[in-house]
C-alpha cells in the first residue's frame, strides 16, 4: 500500500539544467496535483490533472511543464532550472474533490 | 523538511495536556476546510475535515471547531503525545466542489516530555 510515491527524494541542479520529477499513485485516483512548498508560505499549486491525458495550470505554473500519459503517473518537468525554483515539491492525488493524499516530497536545490 | 518550518509560529505543550491550534481563513465563501499534519521530512497527512454547515466535528483525539462569524478554525488535540509533534496547517476550499484549496502556512507543535 504505497499511496503516492515521488522520485527522486533529493536533487541538486545547476542553473539551466533540466530534470523531471516523477509521481506515481496506486489508488486509482483521477485527480493529481503538483505543489511547491516554500518557507513562510502555504502549499502553492503548480499544475494539476483531472484525468489521463489532461493537464491544466495552477497558481504558479511558469517554468514548469507536466504530463499525464498514464492515469497512475504525473510528471513535472523543469526545462531550464532557475534558483527561484529551489523548493520542496509535493505530488498529491485525490478521488474527485475529496481530500488529497500527498507524497513525501522532492527536495530540489538549484545552484 | 525542516527548512520549510524555520519561520513558523510554535506551540509548546506538555505531554498529556490538550493542544489548540488556530487558523484564520480569508474567504467567507469557503465552505469546506481540512486540517493536515506534516512531520519533518514527510508529506502532509489528512487529519480531519469540516463543512461550513457544521460548527464542530470530532475524530479520534481531535476536534475541529469552525466559527464562520470571525472566519476562524481551530484544531484541538486531546492528551497530546510525542507523536503529535509536527507542523499543522489548515486548507480552505474556496470554490465549492472543486480541487482548489488555499493552504495556510502552519503552526509547529512541540510536545514536551
């Protein structure tokens, strides 16, 4: 019973590098989300998906792209990393508008 | 992780005492609220929720109170235990029936032995 699994757990990038954060859920949830968590701020929604093959922008989408090719997976991409993207990234999933289940986060540092 | 919680308000409570954590929300139209617990290095974990047509809801050792007049939400933890040490934050659903939540910044609860 894994729930929501995020990989990697930690990563350090140099400015301008690209990478993909992976999220997998085994609860057959339709909805999936990517958030970032920064000191002194609440979770902020980056992108979300309401079903396989669909994605939409959240509150802070700039500099990120996402894909939902399979129902259980939601990928977050940084095409050209910037120091402002240093954060802890959380993936979540939910059944409809029910409370979201979160992964344990990816701690990303951009130098 | 720890770096996220550096500037959070902290509530220190003796083990066995009751804890009360508060949250002010901003939108009087919000109609659904959730409390989450976040342990160090972990993701947020659902604790309890309440809809705006209720004033109080109880779970196992936890109670959520909602005061719509002053837009205030509180989480009460009875007989606080060391395992309750974590950051607690509330989330409000601003668009009824959607996934769009506004998350609070949280309060760190420290349980003193």
